[in-house]
C-alpha cells in the first residue's frame, strides 16, 4: 500500500496542481459564493482559528502535498514550518515553490509519517495534518510518534475524511469502500476513533467539528474535471488512476448520503 501511495502522488501530482492549485485539500464555503481558492484558504484560516495557532509557532505539516498550507502558515504567521511527504515529486515541487516565493522559513522533506526521523531534541508547537492520516495503515503508531513530538501545551490540528459514527455494514460497503479503493485509504475511520487515539496519548480534545455541509461543494467542482482526456490518461496509466477518478463520484454520493463526513479536530497536550 505504501508504495502504491507514493507512486500515486508522484504520478498524479501535476493533475492535482491543475485541479486544486497549490492547496490540494477541500475548500470551506462559508458564504457559498467563494472561489475554490478562497474556500481552500478559508479552511486553513479556520484551522488556525480553532487551533489558536500563535505567531512564530514551530509547525510540522504532515502530508504537506505541494506545500501550499506550509507556505501560507510561514507567510501569515511567521511560523517555522517543516513539511513532510512520502512523495519525492511533491517535496521537490514544494521546495521550488518556497524558493521562488522567497519563503525561507518553510522547508520540505521526503519522509514517511509512520517512520519519522527527527532528532531527540526536535519538538513542535503544532502538528498540522490535513487529509493525510486517512492514508496511514498504522494510525496508532503515527499518533504515538506525532504526539511525542509535541511540546507541552502544543496543539494537534487535523482535518480529514471520516465515515459516519453509526454507519451500518451495508452502507459502508456501498458508500465508503469505493472511496477507500479509489483514494488508497486502508480504512476510513469515524471521528471518535481519532479522538480516542489522541486521548490515549494524553491529549485533551479542544474541539471536534463536522463541517461536511460546508466542504462538499469541493466534489461538485472536482467532477467538472472528469473530462475524456483524464479518463484516457487513467486508462494509459492503469487501474489505480482509473479507480481514483471513479472515486470523485463516490465522494459526492457519500456526502449526499450522510455516510461520508468531513471533520476538524484539535487536541492539546
């Protein structure tokens, strides 16, 4: 699975850039008429707000993608940001973006989030994880290692995809399994599962919000990109990319049914 995820992001990152721009995550529509880019920055600002992220914070961005959030945090909060990604292609693109934008306080490393290599003296004020943890096969190990990198009083701020709390087996098979297959997520959990993993590491849950209704427009926009060109490219590159594109529609169905959710969680050490 890990090799598939790395290959997926190495191959599909140029498509993500065309589709989403520098922020490859959901948008948060507060007024309803925001552009895609404005909605994506809304999500970042909302995470900063509910996480009470301070200026000059030292932040670890787990699954940093193309570095959009890291560069935003570095620019707007004067934060010192380290972004990690399993994809060498993403890390290279993110470092080039930071250099061209003359952002010196954001650096990007190729690193497996389930096997992080930091010195014993490295600690962060914030662990920032947006739509990355759902890809991890060993979530318990990740939460253990990541929370150990937090300073006392530090914040674990995450946004991710979730299944409904009371979802049945039939609904899970119909609405969640196709997303897991296409998006290379070993198992989509419920929000309470992540909350419990944070609590087990001694963190207090500061906030937990289901914002599904305000982000599902993301997949209405994404579906507009399902043009024949992309399907042809998927056929050329294999079934994994084909399943990825099919999952766009699964996302829309999942949100509409209420069985697929999107949530924000903040824990404090």
